[in-house]
C-alpha cells in the first residue's frame, strides 16, 4: 500500500508476496488504485515496484517481469525490461528512477542494479 507522489492516487497490492515470481503466483497479482479521496478508480494486473520521483507515477511489474510507469490520469508510460548481461530476466522488486537504482531478483538472490534512468 502507498500514496503516489503529489498525492494523486493511492495504490494497494492485496495478493501475494513481492518475491513470488512463478507464473502461477504472478497470475493473481493486481494493483488496486484509488483517487486521493479513497474512491476506487482502476486495477492493473501486476505488482507495484516503486513510485516515480521523476513523473510522480507508479512503476508496475507485469506478469512477464517487464515494468511500465503508470502516469497521472492512469495512463501507461515508459515500458522497460531488465536483463542481465547474459540476457536472463531480472524481475524488479523496487525501482528508484531518480537515481537509476533498483532491487532485482536473480534466481534466489536479491541484487542491486543500476540503469540509465529515462523520463
């Protein structure tokens, strides 16, 4: 659960654990979105992976382990896929786009990764 920057929305992840990465576990993941007054607005298949300090949006990890940034007005923005040098997927657990750092899951290990952040 959290409040987006600029307080334009509230988000809730009701199902699962952030470390669930199996396809069976991921199918049930949802992010529920409410406006600043607490009124239901939308749900999105996936899990929150952090708020965007650049755009005041929300990073959402999709079932395919890619992420997109949900912008104000509930519009989809930037879409990214993180991989290792060997092209293995790196599911993001938490992203900090203002400094280009994230916490990712690599097998059963948590890894800190850096990327060139984009607006």
